[in-house]
C-alpha cells in the first residue's frame, strides 16, 4: 500500500511522506529490530522506525520508484 502511495505521488509530481510500521522489540532504539534501509545524502543507511521515524520521505524509502521519474 505504501509503495502504491509513493507511485501516485511520483505520477502527479507530488512530495510524499510515508508513515511506516515495523515490529518494535524495545521501542526506544536500543535493539535496532525495527531498522529499515533508506537513502540519505551520503548513501544507504539503516534507520530505526521507532526513533528516526516513523515518518520518512517516500524518495528515501523507495528510491527505485522515483529513479525512473
């Protein structure tokens, strides 16, 4: 569903933010169980949904969708 929302944003040339849900063992960032790969200014990085999110830019989460645009 989130990938579809990112595609719609791309198709209409709109910025998009996605609110992610992930399994969180501790909820405070200590275990990194909720880490997801995102694209940053310096390349790919693992971000914790519980601490760094839960809202992320769609371009950072699904760069392959926006690369074709």
